[in-house]
């Protein structure tokens, strides 16, 4: 079952592209027609591409990795920040810091600096500073929080990148391509989808269109997280039940062995052989056999 219907895409205005004179020839396969000087996106292909991207993103999250959302456009900032924060995924809605992926250790140092400033406020070091130093550190902390606060939990490179506007976020796309990180992106009629692994042809200027695409992908991520949680619970239950099952199997085998020994011994009909060991040297061993016969050697 598709995650989005044709009517939902149509109502959100996903099909509206840019002016014909601003189009990118690489987007020709995703353009349905031209009307009043504006290109119309083929929503049938949009639905297929959106489902493919959602399925791929679900598998990435299910494996325990993270997806970084990038949207610095005015129309998309609040939408991405509000929706993505609910699923605990990193996102960038302010200026993209150059080298965030290719120079990731330096970005991590800046995040650690923010954590060290927070530590100064708890251990009492902040109270020993002068008023001017406190003001400088507070401003530095606010700047770091604004630019890097949403990626403070990102301890390693993301497994994938989602971009709202490829043309605006070309630096992020270039860094991801250099590191072979798969890129999911909304591509409009003025964008180049050749460097995108999972292009989603859609209107990247309308807030309704952006919300529909982002919400669909976030829903797929929630499904992946839920399935991963259930798998972990099943594994923990199996680990807990593994030892008792083994003990029960051993006890059942012992009981069967005891029952079998009682059933096989019949003192009147099937007398077992009895071997008597020699108590003294020279005494002959006696072997008793069934049917009352005895052989003396």
C-alpha cells in the first residue's frame, strides 16, 4: 500500500514546478507538462520515488544508524525542526557549517566545547569569572547552541542525508557525495538530480509540500525505530528463556531414563545378569544366568 495517494500530493501542491525558463534539463523525466509557462511535475513518479525513499530510510534507521536532515530555507526551517525533533534525529536548520561532514572531528570539538561550558555552570567555575568573561562565554554558548545544538547527539557521521533544496544546500550534497553518504532530497524542476541517490521530484518552496514529504519520511523512520525496539525485546526474551529450557530438557531426559529403567527390570521373568567379584584369591567367580541355570568355571 502506498504511503501517500495522488490526491494528497495534489492537494499539497507538490506538482507545481518553476518557470519554464528556469528548468534544468536533467529533470525532464519527472516533468509531466508545461502550463502557463510553469512546469508541472508528474505526481505518479513522485509517489513511487517517495515510497522508495521512505522504505530505504526505514531500513537505515532499523539498523541503528541516523539520518541528518538539512533545511535552511525559511519555509522549511520550522517544519523540519518541529517534526524531526519528535523522532530524535539530528537536523540543521541554520547556516550549514562548511566541512561539517568532511571535517567532522572539528565540529565534534565545538560540540564538546558547548558541553564544557555547561559543566562550568554546574561545578561553580562560572561564578569565579568576571562579569565580562561571563557575558562572552554566554554569547559563545548561545551561538554554538543555535548552530550545533541540534546535532549534539551526533557522535559519528550520519548514515544518510536528507535535503529539502538541492540548489541551496549544494555544499552539503557535495560533502556527502565525497564521503559516499547516500543523499535523499526534494528536487524541483530547477534542480539537478544527477548527484542524488534518492531524488523525490516535488515542489520545494511550498510549506504544505515540504510538510507532506518530511512527515512521510519521519513516519517511516518511526516505523523503523519501533521494529528495532521489538526485535531487541524478542532477543532479550530469548536470552532469558534459553537457560531454563536447557534445564527442563535435561530433567525430562533424566525422568525418562528412570522410568525406562523401572520398566525394563522384571524380577520374575527377566532376571538380569549378576556378576559377583572375587572376595578372596583363588575363589571362583559365580555367574548367575536367567532360567535358573548356573555355570561354574
